[in-house]
C-alpha cells in the first residue's frame, strides 16, 4: 500500500532540500587555507581570493514540449560538466518521475562535485503488511512497474555503509563516518516543524531526520584522492490499519523513508577539509528553476490523485476481504 499524502509532498521537499542540505552538510565556513591565498597574483591571473566561474545548466531535454533548464550552478571555468534530468518510473515509492543529477570537476577528476538522485524505501512493523508490500512489488514487476524497496528505517551512517558507498563507490574503503551535531540540530528542527504541521491533519505523522558523511580515500587515475559522500535521511512514520486472519483489524506503524542531498565532494588527498569553503561556495550557487519545479510538482500531483483513488479502491477491497474471511471463519466454528 502507498501513502498518498507522503507522495504528494515528496517532490517539493526533496528538491527544496538539495541546496540547503549540502550547505548544512558542509557546516559553517572555516578560515580559508593560506596556501589558497597567494600574496600577489601574476599579471593577467585571477586576483587572490577570487575564482573565475562559469554558469552550468542541468537541462530537461525530454520532460516537456521543449527543452527547459532544471537547475543551474556556477563552476570554475576550467571544469568539465555533465548533467541532465531523466524521466521514467525509477521507484515505486513516489510519484516523482524525474531524476536530476550532475558531475563536474577538473579534467583529471581529482577535484570535483557530483549530485546523485534521491532514494526511497518503505517498511511496516506488521509482518502481514511487509508481505503485502513484497507481493505488491511482484505484481508491479509483472506489468513493468518499479518496486518500492522494503527495508527497515536506518540511520544516515548505516545508509552510507549499506547502500550509498557500495553503490556509488564499489570496493572503496570508508575511512570514517563523520557526524555533525550542529547540522543534525538544524535538520531535526525542520523535522519538528513538519511534524507540527501534520499534527493538525487527520493523519498525524512522526518525522525523524539524520545526517552523516563518509570520508573515503582511494586512487583515481593513479593519483590519491579524498572524498566525502553526504546524505540526509528522513523517516516519516504513521499509524496504518492492518488486518490479521486471527486477530482481525489492527494498527501498526508504517514508514516512508527517503535519502537525499547525496553529494560526492572530491579533492586531492590532504586537501579535502581545506576545500570545504570552496565546495560551500559552489553549493550556494545551485538553484532549481522555479518554472521547471512547478511543472514537475504538477505532474506529481496529478499522478498522486490517480493513485489516491487506487489506494482507496484497494483499501475497500482489503476491508471487504477481511469481512468475508471473518464471516467464513465464524461460520466454520459455529458449524462444528
């Protein structure tokens, strides 16, 4: 089963959180390293403390009647850039049908920034509901649909260890998982505000958020590099109705989970921490195009309305099936 309320708000929240999330993950600005501040620039060179930047655009080539910009950012003029918006049903947990991603960096790749699409999954404390989720995924697969993975909620650190790093950097060693108490405080404050807004609805929601970044060291094209893989985790929990043949109808917690602000920030070995201000500067320039975002959210809203009716129909079928099963069991006992 799918929670249509979560589906409706997911696209807006994730895209809104991309830039804010990266800024938080990078933390407060630190003093710029002196090695990056030459006392006097050579003739014709960029003055000390300044960067020559160019505008890079993530284009949506296929989502609408004509190509439109989805995201822009500023990168150094000597960096390469590759990015785009891909449409399709990538995940069965959300109505969002578009993924934006980009990678940018120096020609040798030793210094760069990459953005990865968000990831979603679901869970329930009720074993019967878990089974129904798996059956639903199998049914989707039979008609070419995408599943919504069924996994327990997890911390940001566990997500980096179990999913993000093995998928994005297979075989690479994690040197450390770095938490940020001050960043976590900001994320949790946002979670409390979201929780408070849902408390005024007929379906209150408990929100839990977590952040972490993994520090990696490996060789790239024969050169040693360091890299952060960052992530913010949101877990939205609600009480859902359940049905058990023995116990009848009941209730259990259902969890919609998302991982977003997944960035890779890479620098030559020994320079990663010193480059934090530089990465933060680039992050501040990332902007989602408001017109494109409004169109994407409109598509998601239309899909959600369709799925909302489907959820209501399925719930009615489940309820009717439960009543019929109860009646059959009761009649069986009475007939003994």
